[in-house]
């Protein structure tokens, strides 16, 4: 086929042309290929020529959330919280490298021995990390966190068993009352999904600025400014960090700032924003418990070498953050909200926390799913005045009674 003519063909037309050629070659070479096999071979060739080769069917499968290529014959996928080895295979290491380089080239990056690590984003928003030899000892490695095409709200999260309807109601009230919220959890625990769900409750009249390393948030409000970091060039110049973007966002007159993931010195600027009139700001963080999340924030501020004593940092944290939402991917594959914790304040040098709702495990059902329930705290929340200001005090109290019953 003439390469110049192929470049302009739409995928379905190219597939038809390839199917015709496959049939002709099969007949000429006396190969036993039926019509279904010829069609499949043509589609595989189209994926290789225009797409990401063997990964295309996995990208189309909405039940798959993560794709991990550990080599040409070891492609793992995550479905319903469980990792399994897929049937998909590449021809060889060079085939994996070609697909990886195609992904990088699409976003103006390169990946090779001189620049062996790259973060990229596919056209549909999926996040990609690539590691090349000599760092990856067994050949190129590709990790894809797929971008959810369906917008998941609280109704879907309740349906998935991630939380009860009453706990979802508490989070809805928190979003409406402009509480500053940190969503904490491990990798793949559902932090960004929950952040998207909470953001759907923001008033459409508010101006929102989102800041991310790789754009994943799906906000439906009409007044959203999306900012994304920029890595350094091959010469090591031109890098724009999350901290740069947070500081710039404060000059953009935002009502709320949503930081996709807090992972470095930008934590200090985020605390400053929360303490200076940008109520209702939200972010995610990697931590195993609510208390660990606060300690991580303190450590990230210290990473910035601001010269502040620990007590001053903790005071900033205590005055900025209202709620920590802890999520976890549990052993049955379910992603659940396991702690809804209020940051009450400081007692000496120690954070005072109140677990508004704490998930308890009651055993296991016949199908292997965990049986759980929420234990609640009857203590009056420290943000009770905020609840009263927005007319949500009674709704909050009634929801806690509903959980208890």
C-alpha cells in the first residue's frame, strides 16, 4: 500500500482495504484464514498503524481501569479492583518500545535511553507513565491509568458500595457548606473519582481553578479554569510546577481552588489559600490514615524549606483543613470510604481529630464481599457554625441519626 494514501484514510476505510489485501495474500500464499480471522487481522493492523497496537481493545473496555505492560508477553489489567494477566501480547520488546514512543511523541515528548522516563496523557485523558531501559531492566514498561468516560456521582458510588447513602449525604453537605476537604488514600483507591463526585455539588456561579499534574478532573460547572503543570525541556528549562500554578491561581480571583494531588512544597501555598478566603478548596493526598495525611502535609511544607517551626506549620494545617476523607481499596477489590474525620484543632503539639464516621468490618459474605457498617461520633462538629450559616445543621444531625439507626 502507498503510505501517503494510507495516511489520509479513516480507520473503517483502511480496515476494509487491509481486509481485501489480507484475503488476496492468504489466497496467494494458500493460507487457511476464514472471514472472521481475516477481519480480525485487518483490525489488528489498523490498531498498529493508527493506534496503540494491542492496547486498543483494552482501552475500549470500560470495565478496565488500569493497564500495566511489564513486557511483550505480560500485560496486566485491573478490573473491579482485581489485577489479572490479560491475553493481550506484543510481538517483541521493539513492538512495546514503538508503542511507547508513539504515546510520547503525541504529547511532544521523547522517550529513549537518554530520556528514559516520561509522563504523558492519551487523547482521551488517560494518564500514562513510561520507563525505558536502562532503568527498566526487562524492557520498556508502560502504565496507563484510564480516564473514566462515565461521570461518576454519589448515586453511582453508593451503588458500587463505596459508601452508604447517609455518608454520601454528609459529603454533599460538606461540599455545599464550603468546607475545606482533603481526600486521602493509597494508589488506585478512588481519590480522584470521589473528588469529581464532590465537585459536582459546587454552585455553578462560583469561579473554580483546578491545578493538576495530569488533567483528570471532570468538572461540569460553567466557570472552570484548568491549569496543568509542564515538565522541563530536554535542556532542563521551562518547568512549571504545581507550586507555581497554585501561587498564580491566587491572582486569578478564584472562589475555590481544587488541587488534583498535593505531593510537594505546593502544600504550603494550598494551606495559605484555604486560610485566606478560598473556602471550599479541595485536594487529594497519598496517605494510609487521616492522621498520616496531616503528618504528610506537614512534611511536604518542610520540604519547601520555608524555615517555619513545626508548631507554626501544624497551626496552619489545623486552621485550614476541616475534613479528611479516607478511602481505601480493600482486599475484596472494593473501594470504600473508611474514615470521615474532622480536624478539631490542636492540643499542645498534637492534632485533635474526631472520626465522624468510621467503617467497621463485620465479616465476609458468601460471595467474598466484605460486610461493613459505619460507627458514628455524636460529638458536635467544630464547624457547626458553618453548617448553621448555610442552613444545614439539622440536615447534618439527622443524617448522623440515620447512620446510627
